[in-house]
């Protein structure tokens, strides 16, 4: 995981809120019956809750995905997103090590 990319993805309050919202599926309307077994939330629901345009939510989700913080799955014409919990844990562990405990050399911070 590129720490700088993850930090840039989180440098926006709406993107941070999206990660919090995705932690609990009940933050969104129930899925359509044909998507009941899909792990994740339809991007349209995320867009509606965030109150931003379709192009903005696409950019936001793309940044979160490129940073490795979310994963996506396509079902027909719908894209579903979910948190990438292992990557989020890794990010938080590394961030704590780099900033909180000083456990990494300064060269590691740029990775």
C-alpha cells in the first residue's frame, strides 16, 4: 500500500465519511432483491447519501480504490463497493508506526 496515496484519498471529509458509512450496511437503503447476496453497497446509494454528482462520486470512489481502501465488484450495470478491511488495518498500523511510535526510518515514510 502506498501511504501517500492513501493519505491523499483520505484528505477529503466526504471520502472519509464514505469509509465510515461503508462499515455498516444499514447506513444505506436495502439492496434490490436481485442484489441481496452482493457484498457491498451500490455506488448510487453512496452518491445519494454523499449528496454529490455522479462524476464526483466516481472520482472519489476511484481514489479510494486506487489507494486500496475499498474494493469494487460489478454486477451488470451496477458497481458495488465495500471496505478493504485488511488494507485499512495495514494502513492504520503503518501510520501509527510512522507517526505515533517512530518505528520506521524516514525513508520508509515515502513508500
